[in-house]
C-alpha cells in the first residue's frame, strides 16, 4: 500500500485482470481493479492508457479472486506465530478462524496485544477454552463455562469431548446468550437434535461416528452400543487449571486421534461404514440445510490421520518448515499407525472413502461448506499449505472447482456475516486478493498457482512470497507452547 503522511493513499491499479465472480463462477476479462488504501475503489474495463495517477501493475492474463479464509486453524498457540502467518500469506490466506483459545488469549486480543503484523491474516473469530470433561464435566459446569467465555469476549463456544447432557446444556445456554456454539459432535447424541438446537457448524464431519451413525441403516444399534460404554464420564465439579491438566491427553489427540482409539471404537466405526446409506445421508443433509447448520469437513485432517503412514507425507517438501522435534513426533505417530493390524488400518481407510462420499452428498444438497485444515500441530499439516491440500481433498470428494473456491471465500464471508467487506472482488470490499496464473473455475489445481497476493492493499509478487517462505524455512516454525483441541 502506498501512502503519504497527512494525505490520502495514492491509487494502485491492477491492470488487465480477469475477475472471477465467486457467486456464479462467471469470468469478467480485461478488468482494471483500482485500490485506494485497504479497499477496492473501482472495477472497470481495462484502460488502453494510464488515466489514473498512482502505481499501475500489469497483471494481464491473470485471474483475481478474494483472499482465502482458513476456517479451522490453531496458529495462535505459540508465543510467536509470525512464521505461520507468513506461510499463510504465501498461500493466499488473508483471514482465519482460530479454533482454540484461553481466557489469556481473549484478554490479549481485548487489550490489542496479539502481535499481529500488517501482513498477517485477519483474525475473524476465536473461542475460549474448548469444552471438555475438565472444564465442563457437568451440565452446571458447562453453563458456567459458557457464561464466563461469553463475558470474556469469546466469539463462539467450541465443544469438544463432552457427554450429551453437557452438550445440550451448553447449547441451550449459548443460545440464550446469543453466542454461536460449534465444534465436535459428541458421539452418542442425536445429530438432528443438535442441528435443530442451533449448532452453528460441525467440524471434521463429526468426528468419528458422530454424523456417520445418523447415515447408517443401523443407527439405533450403533448409538445404543456407544451409549452403553461412554468413554468420557461427566465430573461432578469443575477442575482448576483445566488447560494444563488436560494437556497431555490433548497432545495425543491432536497429533493423531486414531492412535488412541480402542478396538470397540473401531468396531463401531466399521459398523457405521458398512451400513452407510446414501439416501439416509441425503435426508440428513436436507435437515442441515433447513436448520442452517454449516460443515467444515477438514478432509485433509481426516486423511492425514487415517493414512498417516502414506510415504508421500514423509517426503513432503514442506516439512522443511517444520522443526525437527515436531517432525520426529509426526514420524513416531506414523510408525505407530503403521504397526496397527492391517484390518484396523483398513477400517480407517474405508471410513475416509465414506467421508468423501458424505462430503459430496452435503454439497449436492446445498449444505454450506467451509474450507479448513486443522493446521497447528496436527500430524503432517504445515500452516498455509494444508489449506491447499484441503482444496485437493474437496475436489477428490467430487466438489466442483467453483464450490471449492466458494468454501474459502464467499461462504466464509457469509458465515462470519462479512459479505459487505469480503468474499467477492467488488467496489467497497477489502483489498485482500489472490492473483492466479490460471482459471480457478476450470480446475482446483489452479488455486495453487499463485502469482501474487494483496494483503491490506500491499502487493506481494511471487518472488517476494518465495523469499518470505525461505526465511521461514531458515528459522523454522515454533512448536505449540500448549496443546489445544482439534
């Protein structure tokens, strides 16, 4: 962004672009996009002459889309998140939703002490501590936690590993306070009841058998079997210093939750997969549409955990950004997965095939999808690059290129109620843009072909993005100072 103290910023003209309409996929070729400060001031047919004072950047033959939104990340869990921020910029991510938090994090944001540099992606939302049996072990404790987080300024309540009675108590209180509740669908509860009750978004397609059970022809049997052996029991009291106490468990869950599963869990998953019924899934999807329940599938998270021993992950060139200690932990988790019996690994891989089918059914029914990766400690996930891997997995599920683009742009803007400032390339919108070398409506692959990024109106061409990435590789990403739930 060009600016002079005491004067209005000079215009920046992006010349010769094809503007991609994220609503319809329509292409508007030969356009000049004029930026003044942090906003788009005009979109006009390309001028044959330089009629506008200020900087002019020739981007003929390129395509422009809104900046990508990473809707499921854990990048604020380190003292210095600048490395993750830089990798997000390199990958066209200009905004994100933080999916874990603490009272301290909320306090730092309130006091303006989050250390967010200008080129960092915008923080759109963050919760307080994830609800678990430690801080929400009973209905009363859950209600108290919801009230405290609401008072502390949380943007939403995130649900993790809680029992059905706790979940519904928290959901009812959140609804009363007018704060969204979202996150994991605790296994054993009726997803229809959660959806009708106002669950804002479901992450990870459950995870586990949370949603798959409702798509099974043996739903009642699966739910009854799980309820008979509830793995998480409610506590009659709240536990002080909950974040620290639950840390070791969360660390194992975050790296690869598949590894803490028991044979009984795999038996239920095998049953749900074997009895998956597309028609039941379509009926469920129709209810999600009617209730306004969104989904953030994080397919790359599911694949990386359920195919953890895939050699491609071990040879990913983006591992150069990951510190040795974290690479070692990921490698150990992969070896432990590889040691599972073949039948156990087959259960998880079959489950992923069903998860792809479910994602396609949701999209076909009109369920709004958000693009998110769960990057920030999860096995084989490097911030920024992981979202592009998510794009590929959504495409593998059968999601069209325009729908994938929408999940990271227009739909994100709709979800956050920010369509007046983001989600499309139009006058009045923020100057957070991604310039691509090829048509993203034609193929999802073209979403990876980033020619440059505008963040707050400042142009970062490809060579500069590459230099930023190399500097991150030299210093390495920090290891999360505390584990946070996925």
